[in-house]
């Protein structure tokens, strides 16, 4: 393989999400592992062969469980988030928060973008490759589509006016390796910071992009195609569920549904402004 062909192959793998090496040598998963060595046939005299072995927990098991609960995790995330008084405090707290395993594999923290004074807050799921590189949410292809959709209804993340701008964040603040789906544990570690950001910011309207932020914030398990287009109440703040731009890139025919949702957002935003 020539150098140009190798470079093209690597670039394709990165685009597909394979941007890390798991092991130095390939593993054939189709080959059965070698059998475990047989136990010695002879036993010391006087041993009881038929007595069942009772596996007991270690003497310090309660202490270990207590240590696991007290280790940086969900409870520590909630306590740390509660101490934050500003959005900048939350960002600094996330920079110090090392309990989430996603932080170890991500390049940058991806907390928020847009105007902190904006009346509309958009919430996605997790950063992708481009977001991880730049440290901002929705800057890749899906972000470009989102920007065009916002422009069509008179909103922008770059606008200085709170009435015409948006503030964008995610449920997850670090990119999952290979763009995999975040685990429940990873999501629960990040969720207290998102909830605290909403409490501090007090946006007039919230827009959830995709199933994950919608389900996590309103506590429903239905799919996004059933939830989209509907307004929910989140602590007194109207919350609109709609389709994620990445889904629209895969299913262009569904853009008509998202457009209806954004027209509903535009109408609601104008009505609340008067």
C-alpha cells in the first residue's frame, strides 16, 4: 500500500469514528480460548472432598462499599454542581471533575457555546469528533445544519441580543470514544451540572435536540418521534422536544418535521416576548 492510500484509509477510519487503538495486536474472537489447567488429582490426607466451599465477603466489604459511594461520582457531582453560582463556575467545576471516565479519553471539555444571556437554550446529547477538537458543542456537520435552521427563524448563537441569540449545551460534556452511546452512569454524572446550568441561567425556553436530553429532563421513555413537536413543562420553563440534526442528516425526509418544530419555537418565542 502506497503512502497516499494508507493516509486515505486512516482518514476514512477516523471519519467512521475509529480514532483510537484498543490493542497493539489483533485478537481473533472466533478462536476458543485454551482450556484452564486441570486441578491436581491428589489432595492432602484428611481433606474433606465433598464439603462445599462457601465464598464469604471480605471482612472490609462494608467499608469498600462505603468508599465506592463516597468516591467522586453521582453524589459528588450533585454536591459540586450545587456549589456553582455562575455558568463560569460550572465550567471550572467540570475542569476539576475527574470522576467521569469520558474525561480521560476526550481531548477537550465541551460545555457550552452561544450567548449566556440568550432567552432560548438548546440541549444536545454529546460532543462528536469536531466538537471534541474545538471544545464547543455543535460545530461539525450537524452543528452547521442547526445554525441554518436557527437562522431561518431569526436566531443565532453569535447574536449579541438575548432575544435573537441561543445558548447551546449538552447532556454529556466529553466525547464518548468512537462516538459511542454514553452509558447511564456517564449521563448521571453529567446531569447535575446541566440541571444547575438551567437553574442559574433560567432560560425562557428550552429546546431538546434528540431523545437523550428530552428523556433525561422530562422523565419520559417514549421515542423522540413520539415526543417531538410537543411542549413540556420543566420547572416552569416550556421545553420543546425535536429531532437531533445528526438524525436529520441521516434521514433528510424528516427535516419537514423538524421545520414544523422550529416554526412552533419561533411562534412561542415571539408570543412570550410580547
